[in-house]
C-alpha cells in the first residue's frame, strides 16, 4: 500500500524520534558506566593505580554538564530508565567521553561569549538610558526657559498696561481739575462783577440829594442801611457778595434794639422822602 505525503511525513518524523531515543539511551548507558566507575573507585581507590580523584571528579562533572545542556535530569534517568544488559564497547565509551569533553569546552566557550554579549548589551542599554535622560533634561530645560520668557513677557505687558491706566487716570484727574478750576474762576469773576455793579449802583445813591417825587422809589429797610455800612467796612477784605450778605444778616440778628435804632431812623427818613 502506497502512503500519502502526510503519512510519509509522519513516518519520517517517527524515524527521527527513534534515532533521538537511541541516542538518549546511549547517553544513559554511558552515564550508568560512569557511575559504576565512580562508585568502584570510592569502594576501592587503591585498585586503580592509574585513576586519581581528579580524573573521576572531572569525568562526573563533565557528564553532568553535558546532560544538563541536553536538558536531561541525571538522577531521573539513572533511577527510572531500565534497559537490558548489554555489552558496552570500550571504543564507544571513549568516543562518548571525547564528545562529552568537547561539549564541555563548547559549553564553556558559549558561556564566556554569552557573558560578553550580556556585558555589551548592558553597556549599550546604560548608554541609551543616559542619552535618553540627557535629552529629557535638555527638553525640560528648554521648556523651563520658554515658560520663564513667556511669564516675563506677560509681567511686562501687565506692568505696561498698569502704567497706561495710571497715566490715563492722571490725565482724567488733571482734566477734571482744570475744568473745575475754570468753573471756579468763572464763578468768582461773575460774583466779583456782580458785587462791583451793585456797589457802583449803591454808591450813586446820595442821601442828601433831593429825590424826584415823580419817580417811584424802592423801599429801604433798616437792615439795608446796616448792610451798606457793613459792606463799606469789609470792602478791602475781598469777601464775595453772597458771603458778605450772610455775615451781615448774622450780625444784624445779634444787634440790640439800641444798635439797630440809627438804621431804623434812616429807613424812616428815606420812606418820608419817597
């Protein structure tokens, strides 16, 4: 019966598996022989004059390393694997031992090379980490510088705006002060002109002059005659007319009847003339 391609593939892999099994059995057999040699030396070390402790120790160590590299538990195989008694060829044992020695040397070289690669990789990783940290520090420094510059610029703009506001406020205050000053000056000038006009008109009145009976005259009170005298007394003090009249009214209020009597007489005479 002709096999299919899948069946042929499985058969081929099965053959490979059998060969690996045979190889492992040979390794186990060789391991058992080494164990027997080691135990024999322990029980009778003087029986083998050509074999020393160093030889036995190296043989056991090499076999342990070799089986470990192959992923085989030495103790497990030596206790659980059973095999029929068979004669071990001395030449095969030597070949296996040679192979074990070569494998040990290769393992040692691989370990040394692995250490070197590990050292180089760690150095490279440290270098990369240091480089990344340096770049991060540079970036952080640049960002700090930028933010400081922005903050300084914002502070400068705020200060400039405050100065502008102060200047604008000062200008407004100055303008208001000027306007108020102009208004006060204008009012004071108007009051002075009014006071001067009234004074000029009052000075024209002459009590001794004959009054035209045909012309109607305004009534004159005693207080008005008092005010004329009071204003004449305060003429050089520069008091405004309104304030001067108020002062005269206050003083007139506190005058006694005797002090008011002369002004009342003047008012009566003026009334009779009119």
